[in-house]
């Protein structure tokens, strides 16, 4: 594979990561602004990790710059961790007493439950996981 082909495929992977981050950001805003679901503390932490990725990825695509990974990986790691913790809390693996949500909406509140198991924290965890896989693929190819 030539250097130009690697750069093009890495750009495409970064573009898909940007698409996922953008959809997750818009979905988050839809749930809170249109559906009027009040985010809990863990949801806010996941938002803080996801929203900057949209800007980081778009800047890294024009033109492709692999140093964007250095800035994205900490956000992805933190968001993935908070998503995992929130899911463990939602499904009762971690007791509610270990929840950081002491005021406002409890972190165990389930606004949606599609197919009996897909919740908002699960959507966030899936988005961070998919982005992590794409970024790993870029890092491995570089």
C-alpha cells in the first residue's frame, strides 16, 4: 500500500469517526432539547468527552493529520470509561449507592429502552467503542 493510499484510507476512517461523533452529539442534543430529557451527572461527563471530538476530528481531516489522535484519545478513553460505568450502574451491576448523581436526575433513570436493553448510556458506550476501534485502526496503519 502506498503512502497516498494509507493517507486516504486513514482519512476515510477519521471521517467515519467524525460521523459517529456528530450523530452522537446531535442525538444527545435531541434527547435533551427536543425530548426534554434532563441529563444526569454521568450523561454530562459523557457529553463533555463527546462534543469536542466533533471539532477535533474535523480539524484533523483538513488535511489529514495523524497528530489528531494525540488529542482525541484522552476524550475517547474518558467517555468510554464513563459510558461503561453508567451502563454497569443502569443494569444493576454497580449498586445505586455508588452513583455520583446526588442531586437532580438519578443516574439510574431510563428514559428509553429500545428492544429491552438499548438505553441512552448504551448508545453512548457503543459510539465511544466504535470511535475507539476506528482510531485504533488509524494508529495501527500509521
